[in-house]
């Protein structure tokens, strides 16, 4: 064999020996024990200071929010739904970064030196779990984002720490006396019809309306949060007990549906009404005591209300988003849909 070939073979053998020795020396003993990584790193990472510190670490400073979460659907093991604080707010502990492959047990903690995030885009966050899509289990509450609330934030209606708890502005049990409220209600007949049944009058029908909603509306007129010359003047002369009583009276009065919407427009408005169903019910009967029924209201009143929200004359965080892209034709159709719906 020529000398240069023999030298080349020896050189290759020496390189192979050195490479094998280097691999044996530099490769950790636990490499590939569980997969293509160093097996002992699992135990090292697990023994590191926890990045997530569990909801109990939040309770001391945020007792109210913790109590809401603890009793809510996001902490229900039986239903298999446990969404902990740090899922939305980020980890309450961090690690110092000293090297690319180095595990470090030190780092900042909340609240000392570490600020946790308060989600601002809840619509994006909540729909990670609740947007309707094929294959998602039916037990999981799901929504069609486009028709549910548009671009509105989930926290406009939902308590973020207990999402099945809706934000309400009044007690859910009417505490007024209907008999006493009847005398006060006589002053309302000019705009709302006798006994609040509406008809050919300027204002909405009040008979059969949610008592809590009526309390909210009258208190808003009284405080100036809602502004309408006639209603504001009348509400300012009512005591809180007067408001409770007249709300109780109208809520117990029998409604008389307007049925004054165009039938063809009502059919066209059914699709648009899907946007309203979550708060006001598919047929205009709200399931929430602080949100109004729409069924049986006059089409003219409903159209006027929608236009007022769109123009900014009436303000509500959720309604602002619903009416933003609503055309005049859609407003007329959805108004006709609810005007033709049975109010009881």
C-alpha cells in the first residue's frame, strides 16, 4: 500500500477515535433516556422554583376576585373546567436568565419586582376556548364571534372572574309595591299608554317589562346618566322607593304586543336579531333581569332607539358595538321582528 494512502487511513482512524471519545465525554449520561434531550433536565426543571405560583398566592391581596373565581365555573373540577389566575394574568414568578442552557432558581416574584398583566383584549383571550369551531366538545360553552357581540369586550357583560355572573346594576329581586306604584304610574300614561301598554304613543311600552331594568333606567334618568328632557324631569321628582314601586307595578302589568311590524321585514330581521339574542332573547324576552324585553315594542320606537345608539345620543358599551355597522334597512327589519314577537 502506498505510504500516502496508509497515512490517510491512519489519519481517518485517529479522527474517528477522537470524535468517538469526544462524543462520549461531552454527551450527558441521561441523553436520549426519554427522547432526544438530556433526561435529567426534566428533574432539574421540575425542581426549579415554580414559574406558576397557583391561585392561593393571589388570595391574600385579591380576596374578592379569588372568592368569585373559587365559586365560579372556571374552578369546577367536576365539569373539568379549571382556569387558574395565571392562565390569564401570566406567571407570578420568574427566573433570572444567566445562560442559554442554564436553569436558575432565582427570579422576581409578584408583587415584589414583578407586575402581572391585566388582559385588555378579553374578546381575543376568551374566544381561545369559547369560539365555536368543529370538533370542540359540546359541553364547552361556544359562541359565534361575529353574531355574539361583534368586537365588544367580553367584560362588558361578563364578570371576568366568574363569567356566568353577568354585570348587573340593580338587585335581581323586585322590592317595590305594585299597588303603591299604580298611583305613580298614572303620570306615565301620556307617553307609555294606560297601564304602560304602549300603543299610539311616543314612548316604549312598559307593561311586563323587567322590574330591575326599569329601576336601572329611572335611576339613570334621575342621576343624569341618561338624558331625555321629559323623563329626566319626572325621575328627579321620584324617591328611590317611588322608583321601586312604579317598576314593580309595570313589571306585573299585562303587556299588549304591538304586532305593528311589517311581516316581510320581520322575517328578514330574524337573522339580524341573532346579534341581540344573547342579551334580549331570540324572541325579545330577556333572560337577565337587568336587560329589557324587546318583544311587542313598537317598530318606530325600536328604530328610534337603534338610531340613537348609533348617533351616540344613547350610550351603552355593548350596544355601541352592535349598532356600529347596522344599516337603516337592518334596523327597520330587526325592529319589525321584535315588534311582531309575542310579549308574553
